[in-house]
């Protein structure tokens, strides 16, 4: 069995559906892949924004760069949607740390 740690930056419409699908389909994913996907960190502009899925049980990071520096993620999903600034810095940092 593999444990794959995932962090997600940007939990708007797409990000929240990624989280929801990973959590709700975890047993199906495990049966198909023998891998357990674990969301170890999330980040967005507004923690208190009303969302269609409850994120209270997930570890929140105010600074998206902490997803690289603290979470020990195997995969970082960047869904902030900007070409520069924090999005660029997050991806650059993840690649420099050999995170997918």
C-alpha cells in the first residue's frame, strides 16, 4: 500500500470538488490503485468563505508556501489561477523540492 500526501492551494469551485472527490471516493481509489490518498494541507485566500463541502477536518495553512515547507506533500495541486505572484512562487518552490 502506498500513502500519497496531497496538498491543495486554491479551494474555490474546482478545489473544493477535488477535496470532496478524494475524500468521498477514497475506498474506490484504494481498491483500484492500492494507494491511500491523504489531504495533508489546504490553503486559500479566505478560510471562512462559505463552501459546499465542510473543510473543518482538514489542516489549514494561511500561507500557501507552507504547503511545500511544512506538509511533506508528495503532490501539490495549485488551483489559485494566477500566472505570477504566489502561484508562481508555490510551483517554483514545489519543483525545487521535487514535489509533483
